[in-house]
C-alpha cells in the first residue's frame, strides 16, 4: 500500500517537473514581455509599454491583417475540400485508397516544410503568381488540409450508417441524407478541423518565408525580419499574444471535439 502511494507521488512529481521543463521557455517569454526597458530576466519592473506599442506599429498591424486573411481563407477552403475527400476515403473502396489516406494524414510529418516551401516557390514562379495572395493561400491550403481530413475521417469512421440507410428507406436522396443526417453529426469535427487549420496557417513560418512578398508579409515572417535588426521586449509581447491566441483556439477544439481525435486514426 505504501509502495503504491509512493509510486503515485513520484509520478506526480515527475509529471510536474516535466511540465515545468516544457513550459518554462513560454513562461519566461511572458514574464519578459512586461519588462519596461530591455529583454532581461528577471525583469527590472512591470509595464504594458510593449503591448501598447504593438498596436501602434503599422507594419505589425498590416502583418496581422495578412495573416488573418490568409489563415481564414486557407482554413475555409481546406475544410471544404476535406469534407468530400474524407467521405471518399471512408465510404468508398478504390485502388490506392490506403496509400492515399496514409500520404494525406502523414504528409505534415514526412515532408519537411522547408522542402515544400522551396518546391512551391519554384512552381509559383513558373506560373507567374509568386508573391500574390493567391499563391500564399494555395500554399497554406496544401499544408493545412491534412488536419481537417484527419478529424472528419475519424468522425465518419465512428458514424453509424444506420441513420443514412433509414433516410434512404424513407425516400431521401444521397444528397438530402448527407445534408440532413451526416452533416449535422460531423459538424463538430468540421468546426474543429477548421480551427486547427487556422492555427497551422496563422503560425506558419517555414513555408510562408518562401512565398511571402513585400505586400504579403505574414506576422511570423514580420517577426523574423524584426529580430534580424532589433531585439526588444516588443517581440516578446507579440510572441506572447500569438501563444495566447493559439492556446485559446486549442482549448476551443478540445472543448467541442477532443484533442485525441487528432492523434487517433480510425481508418482501416
């Protein structure tokens, strides 16, 4: 009994130290963002100066607009494309289905983002659309699409086809059955997939730096450009805001869908 209690206590201490180790850089970043003068830890005071200046810098405000515009549309299109793709992967049997599913689901891990960015850079130059919003949105659609596909596929695999069969017996067409039966049931995974795709697009740097131009600089690329010449707590305030936004969106996903859906592939 005592050994079991000691083991549980040891696991709790280990988990606590592991959590502190993982979160300590972010915690330090947040603390430094309130330093009134320079990037020092521990800070020499407390001030909201850099958060106020963040909203006064037109270059960063414009980068936020670009990032939001691109992330909003890229997440929207990737989620819309993901719905019929997920239906095809889960409902129909065709040659290469398993390989295609594996490629889509695992592409964010298997293909380095820098390699994807370089390839898309060459491709968009050939097409003559490099540096435009269209090229940036297309690139972000490619890298965000696997995430809503994975979520929707997981939901469809757990979906009981009895309801669709009952609707067909009642005289509903496949389209009517999808709109009135399937879509309401998988709406949470669609919403979660959109939010996750938005986060990936919003925070992306490795690909955006290849595709962005002077008129389409995203916030991560703007932050990188700022770090090349200056290093003030302003950058920590912006980074803290990005962490807070991503964390908030992840909490929303977990609240409505559950993060385990992103890591459990139910496809056979």
